[in-house]
């Protein structure tokens, strides 16, 4: 049975996954990196340390809980994005493991970007892997990115990505986490901020900032801070933050559609697992595809699928 191993060591999650092609099914194991209460993240040196400790645990869990044959293909996310200069030390952990595995077993080795992994995981989880043969617009929205992307087929790298818009300052995930920590929540704050927002009793007016398809999100942090100082409830502050992000993504989508036409829309990344943001976007674009929650947050599923697509040419 052909099986494809993927590993991803992103800034906040250690993950390993196996794609069993005959079942068209992903098996995965992942674990968040530990962040101390009140802090907004990790230094890269700390992230590398925790990945070094956790990656063997994730691989042991994945293969201990399932009965796989030895995968003949291994893929690692080796960089944040497929652009020159894209680099983050934590990805060396996954790439180093994959290179070692390939050298020992003779498995075919591939590398891709964390961003491509996110997009392929979204396509897999919505049963739209067929889109790798087409042009489509994807959003990758997380702690490190708020990117609107044009995705096109590419025989060499599976998917060629062109940035159509991004955040010029704060990223959406950073806005969520900074607002959450401001309200006393534990990092990462997405799930708890969503719970707070569900109990809001106001719909505060949002005014987005867009410049040639690029957005600015630093204003949402400043606004939330002023709201807190003026006595606004945490619930309403949380709702304002999430509404601001949703409306910003909608504005970026409108700009991309105006230029490139009514292409399929795919939304990936941890921030896209938020129900409030997702529902607001779906109310505007009924056919939009969203990664299922377990494939929205950082994971190695799309990385494993990349190896499958590369080695089989099924694209």
C-alpha cells in the first residue's frame, strides 16, 4: 500500500502525517509548542528546542497508533513560503528529520513550503484536490501571514503561487493573539477569543484599511486597547477584533476578484477556523471552501499530500 510521510515544524506546532493513497486518507499527530502564560510567542531558539524534543514523540505516536508499511516518500516543509529569502530556523528540524529518514530508508525526498502545505490541506479537507489543475484564489491567514494568493498549476513544483495582497503591518493571527493576551487569555488565543465573542451584545462598526489590495491591521490592536481602557466588555472587544479581520479579508477578496475574475476561493490557516470569521465570509461568497478545523491550524497533512502529488504526477 503506497504511503507518503510528511513533517512540519512550524513556529508553534510539531506535526507528522501519513497520506495513504489507496484510502485517500490522512493520519496525523501534532502538538503545540509550549508558551508561558502571558507571553505572545517563542524565540526561534526555543522553538527549535521544543521541536527537537516533540518530533520523535509525534512520529512514535503516529506509527504506534497505526499499522503502516514503511513510507517510500518523505516530504518536509523547509521554509515558510516559496519565495527567495523565506527562512525560519524551526523548519530545519523537520527538514533534518526528512533528510535522515530518506538517507536511511532510500525513500524519495521532497521539500515544499509551509504555505503550500496549508493550501493542500485545505483542498484535501474540502475534497477539492482537483483544483491543483486549475487557477484559484487562496487565503493563508495565520499568526505569520495574511496573504491573498493566486494559485496556478505547475508541473515542477505542483503549485505556483503569486501574492496578490498581504498585511503591511500586523498579521491577522497576531491581532487575535495580542487582543486575547490583552484580555487575559492564554496564547494562542483564537479559540478562547471566539468563545468570548459569541457572548457579545454589540455589533460595533468596522472600517477596514486597504491599499492596492494590501491591508493594515495594526489599528485593530490599538482600537481594542482603547475600548478596554474605556470600560468596554471583553466580549464586545473580542467580537470587534474578529469582525475587523473578517471584513478585511472580504475587502481583499473583492479586490482580487475585480482583477482576476470569479475564480474558486479557498481559505486556509489557523485564523480561518474561527466560526465568526468563516460565517461572515461565507455569507458573502457562498461557494468558498474552508479547511476543516483540524486541517486549518498548522499540520503536516498537506505536506504529505505534496509528496504524493509530486511522486505520482496526479495533478
